């Protein structure tokens, strides 16, 4: 049913009557720093992104995705960046 969300780890699906809420997170894979290209898995923090999906049975579908904010490990770079999920976010 949620095949478009395959890059995510689905945590919970709640039927709220008029809408369906899907809670998901990104996998714990390392992400690439957009500035220097180094891999990072060092988490600086988390935040939630809200995405609308295709309706199911005329009910809205809301996807809440927990995204990591990472710190680049490269000396001299040290940027923080949000991981990206192409095709989803």
C-alpha cells in the first residue's frame, strides 16, 4: 500500500477516521555531506517533516517523517545538514 515510501522505515500507521497518519523515519545509513562529499553518521539532532500522500478510500494520508540532522566529520568542513530522501522528501 505504501510502496512509494520504501526508502523509509515505517514505524506506525494510525487510522484517524478522516485521515490516515503514517509515522516513519529514515534508515540509519550514513549520509553524504553536500559540501565536501564525506560520509557522516554523526547525529546532531532530529526533526519532523510532514508530507501528503495519495488519498486512500477518499481519506487524506499524512506521512510524518523523522529526519536526522547530521554533522560532517571532515576537519575544516564541520557543516550540519539534513539527510535527503530522494523521491519522498
